[in-house]
């Protein structure tokens, strides 16, 4: 495994462990609100813990109180964090109710049952904490994480100011080419030209010229009639 992958995996495990602590803290707060007795958080040894990291143990004076504590823990974690228990056991009798959230397990006992099973003694390698001690450790871990994040952010080199862009040059005016003289195009002959009439039109009659008029003989004048003689 590469060093980068290992560090990333360790960071993921640390984040998951921190989220588990927040859930345990919320469940311990419910025990305090519901008047649970002698509430303890056992931080289990990783070698001896198996799958769970924490045990939350509290006592109730009667079965009704035990059931009320267990129900409120389940409701609070579901409402605030969207987390459901993997399994719930012992709710019917209320003498020992177990809520298994995989990464931590909640044990709600009647006082005499807790003394009989003595989980704290069976988990000698676990580190017992009161809710107040657990809360103080969680706050210190969150504060350290915040400080580390701020140091990491401040350690980054400051970004160099960007150089001002040079003023844009005015675009050169394009040279105008002399306009070409437009040559008038001859109108295209229509393909469908009208056919010439087969018959030629008769030439128009021209007026006779003076010479032609001179050549024509003058019209003969009729002889004048002699006057008739009077008879004596």
C-alpha cells in the first residue's frame, strides 16, 4: 500500500471514530435527561473490542424507566442523525435492554441486573469515562482538528498577483480596394422569342416624289365647246 493511500485511510478512520463519538455523546445525554443512574462510557481496547468501539452503560430503577430510556435514545439518534440500531434486544421485559449500533452498544439495566452481570468488571481493559469527561475529550479533539485545519490553510503560499494585461492595440483599418467598374450586361435573349410571321408585311406606300410627278403626262384638257350660231 502506498504512503498516500495509507494516510488517506487513516484520516478516514479517524473521521469515522469521531462521528461515533458524537453519537455516543448524544445517547449519553439522553441517559442524563431521563435520570439514568451511574452512566458510564467504556472505551474498549481495539484488540479486545471486536467490532464495537464503545459501550454505554446506564441503570434504571424500574422496567418502565429502562424502556423509556431505550426508546428515547433510539428516537433521538434517528431524528438528529438518521441512524438506526442494527438490533434491539430485551425491550419486552425491560431488565436488560441492548441497542446495537455496531460501532457502539447501549446497555440499559435495572440496578440489580447490572450488579449481577457486572460488565465493567468483564471489560477490564476498557477505559471508563463519565459523560462529562467524554464530552470534554470530544471538545478538545474537535478544537485540535480546527487548529490543524487553520494552520494548514495558513501554510499555503499566497497566490501571486496576476500581471495586468497589456492594453489591447486598436485593430488596423483594412485597406479598401477600388471598386470594380460594373459592366452592364446585355440582356439575355429570351429563349421563347416570338416566331417571325411567315407573311411579310406589305411595305408602306410612299408619297411620290417631285421627279416622279414631273414625268407623268399632264392630263388633257377637254376642248372648249364653240358657241352655237344664231339663226337669222
